[in-house]
C-alpha cells in the first residue's frame, strides 16, 4: 500500500493501503495518521517521519504494527521517502504487510526457546545420572546407619522419633533422585500396587508447611482402593497439582480440596472421559478457589514449557509432567475451570482389584533374619561395607566385607565353597561388580549373587540376569528390602 503524509494526515492513499488497514480512503485521510499506528510503535514512526521531512535525504525504513478497523493488529514494513506534494514537503510511504513473516519469526523464536529448554532438561538428566551413583551411596549410609540405630532405640522415645524423621528424609531424597532420572528418561517406572491415600497424606503433610495460613486444606480420602503405579511418580502428580492450586490462591487465600473416590465408568450411563475404557477407576480430584483459568489458555495448560507465571516462579513443566505420568499409567487428567471460580483437576487411574493388590507396598516391610549363612559383601565405599557388616551380622549372618573387587575375587578363589551368597556393588574401580560376578559364577555357577547399584546406564536387571545374577537392587536399599531379598534368594536354592 502507498500513501502520502503531509503534516499529520494522509493526503492520498491507494486502494491497497485501504485494504491493509481495513479502512476507507475517507477515514484514513480524515484522521491523524499516527492514530492508526499501534501505541507502542507511534514514537518510532513519528521520529522517522520527522527525520525524513527534515534535511535527511536517505529513505527511512522501519517496521511497526498498524491497527485495523476490526481491532486486529498487523505488522508492516514502512519505507519513507521525502517528496514535494502541492509545493510543500511531504513523505511518500510504502507499506508492505509482513504479518506472516512476523508470525513465522515468533514460531521460530518459540521453537528456539523450546530447544534451549530441552537442552537444559537434557543437561539436568546428564547431571543427575552423573551424581546419582555417589548420591545414592551417601543416602545409603545415612539410611542404613539410621535403621541400625533405630533397632536399638527404645519404643516411644524421642530418639526413635528423630531417627524415624531422618529415615523419612533420606527416603524422600532417594525418591527425588529417581524422579529426576525418570523425568530425564534415565530410568524406568517401577509400578507396584500403591495406596494413593497414603501418598496424599504424606504430600499434604509436607506441603502444609509451605502454604500460607490463609489457605485452608481439606482432604477427603474416601477410598483405600489400590492402583498399579510408580509411587514416586504418584507423589509427583499430587505434589504438582497441589502446588499449582496453592499458587493460584497465594495472593488472597482460599481453600484447597483433595478428594479421593472410586468410580466405575460405563455404569449407570455415566459419561466416559476420552482415552479411557469402561471399568473401575480411582478418581483423584484437586480443587482450588483461585482466579481460575482463562478459556483461551485452557487448551494449552498441558503443553511443555507453557506458563503464565513470572520469571523465577516456574518452568511450565509441572502440568506437562502430570499429564505425561498419568498417560503412562493408562489414565487421563481433565480440568474444569471458570475465571473467578477456581479450578478442578480430575485424575483417573485404573483401579486394581483387591486380590491383585496384596499389601500396601509403599509402607515399611518386615525385616527377616538369617540362619548363620556366610555372605561376601563387596563395595568400594568403606562406610557401606562397615554398615552392611553390622546390619547383616545383627540379622544373623556371617559376613566378610571387602572394598576391592580384585581382593574379593582373590579371597573367593582361595575357598570357593566358603560363601552362601555374594552381594556386590556394580560401579567399582579396576573391576566392576558385573565382571566380579562373571568370575565368581565361572567358579561356582549355582552361587546366588545380588548386584547393587546407585545408578548406571550400562547395567539393567535384564543384563544382570544374563550374567547369572539372581537379584538386582537399586541403592539405597532399605533394611527390610535387603533382608527379604536375601531370604528369598537363599531359600530358593536347590
């Protein structure tokens, strides 16, 4: 489009310029030309026009947004040249619609931002995998020595309560590492029957300390039906939903409702949410009385990196993580929200039949004692060898510990029939636990071997089984889990 500006008005415009602005020739020539420019770009446009009408003969080129009659905004590339119009200085303006180019630039910038964020997440996964082994060894020592001390603590004493808090914190730190590894695709989900009510109570107890007193928390746990799930990821789902609800009410307070119920989809003509099949489900609902979600934003809330929060308040990954975890558990998450009336997130997860669930495996298990069987324990971390020796001796085993895998192999070669079980770490200098297991099993193929690891990309339960390892455990290993694994493997011997 082309127009001639003299003073502050268009003196002449061509039909293409009228089409660009969505305005008639009369409307454009009657009003102030600057009024048709977006307020944020007006000063730039005025400066370029004044410069061109002055002594600068060079064409002025700039981009700006123009306001169409219907209220929409379009981007134009403006080129301004000084001319004489009816014996007076004027500006001949050429306007090119570049709205599509700007849209493509925004998409490119968005893709670049997502790529940068993806690289950040990849870096997080690399960092997590790098520290996971050492971090889990540290947690193993904290958890193990605390559990050992707990065995000697009097019932009902302050010492026993304090040790329980230390163990809870160490287990939560262990879960945190697993969350990061799982999210960065460095570990697989470990699904087992869990009670969402147990996880919900623990999450709300932890979250309560971080919420302002103006937010009332009302849990309504109406079912104890189990679901087949990764307990760490279920904790993450509940924590993310409750954190979002709390942030929606942080300014003015309100009420956070967490409800757990059973529903049977397909019964009594009940509507079935998309992507679900008829059957029994556990329904987790998290509601808030905050400002709600605008309708134009609602379709995007589960998009990765999309957020309405200010810088430093969130990454936009929370709801995307929730959506991914729930879909990975054959469930779905739906949202119901109106501006000014709060939001409700409904999570549907397939319900397990009671017979399939067994006991609540998220709680503590029973510690099983030994029958004086002889165990060779190998780990390059001396505190873990000391801990294992104390724990296993107390449980009724005879234990020999080594911090060097070659030294352990030499000891075993001296008398291959001396031991009933070998427990070895995987990541060790000079000789890995896998190589140690191969050498030992070459001498005694039927000997039970347990392989433990803080984290390794090179070893999986399937690879360990191919070597001949009977059991593969992730550090830190709780005392009950270790004792049960030992009894199971020893009692399965021929």
